[in-house]
C-alpha cells in the first residue's frame, strides 16, 4: 500500500502528520507541493474527490491572503480550485493519500482513517 503526503516542511501540523505516519512504520512518498510539484486543477480535483470535500473545506482561513482577497466572496467549486492551484499555501496540510482515499492530517487522529 502506497501512501503519499502533500507536505510543507515549514508547517508544524504537516511535520506532525509525517512524524505520525513514520511512527506507525509508514514511509510515505513526500510531495513538497509548495516547492516541487504544484497542483494542477485536475490533480487537486482528484484529491478533493478522495477527501470527499469541497474546495472551500480545505482552505486555511487564517491565512492573510485568504482574509484580504477571498473571505466573504462567492466562488464556484471550479473557481475555488483555480484559486487554490494558484495559491497553494491556502491549502490545509498535510493531505495524506492512500489509493482512492485521502484525509486532511492537520489533526493527526484523522490519519487513522487511512491506516
């Protein structure tokens, strides 16, 4: 079973999620999405399907960019996906993917749903 973690090394919650997986003996493929592999609209849409969430549900609403540019505005799912692809730091992290399922790992206990 292969795991992937969409990870930001500078984020405490993302590091905690990776450490949690490693503590369970899992060596995930690490994707540093802010550096290496930015999302495409298709790949982010696929991940949202695996999460079972709408784009608005994966936004880091405490980010200054979100509060200044997007808070309170009404966008379609497709528009939100485009905004998130263009501004990946607005995406909650880490996102852990295993096969056709994914979870947000910002609360490490959520990761157990994939194990």
